[in-house]
C-alpha cells in the first residue's frame, strides 16, 4: 500500500471507479482532448478528486486554455502532490491527489495568469461540487 490517507488495493479502486476512471486515476491515463465534461464548465464551486472526494481546485482558479482539458492556475494549498514524469520522451510534472495518490494530469509553466501555472486536468479525474451560495 502507500503513505496516503486513503489506502485501497488496486482491485478495490477498480471496483469503485469503473474501468474508464480507473485507467485515468490509477494508471495515469489521459482522456481525449475536448471530450471531458469539465473542459468548458465554469460554474461556481469546488473541483474534487474523482477517487476520494478531496477538494483540489476552486472554480475561481479555472480558465479556458484552449488545450482541450480543464485548466486551473493554482490548486488548493497542500491538496496536490507533484512528481517528475519523463514518460513519452518529455519532461513534465505529474499532479496527483495528495490524499489518495490518484493521477489528475500535469502542471505546466505556461499559464496566462500571474501564477504562470497551467494545471491540465482530466475531467474523469475530478468531480464538481456546486457552491450553494451562488
């Protein structure tokens, strides 16, 4: 198992998530660009880990990047873990849920806001919780 707060076997994750989400969240897969339900979603609320429900990104950090995946310029402090990823002949930084270790996507230093960051996230790796006050 792991040092994460949420400890499950891969078989337990597969049963909970289903094959499509399991491939993204637990096997570091990537959904097709422009296919995810949250790519052009701009409601007020919080984007949470699709595996464990941990809050990861606030809606005020989301922006339209045109890359085909939901993009954020910052995460909620302490909620995302960063890991070097040299797969496919590229040097990238993988982002994972700090609570359960599930794959979210990658972060790049080409964001258009003052943070300079673009968290490129798979829609299948997150769930949205609407802000009831909006």
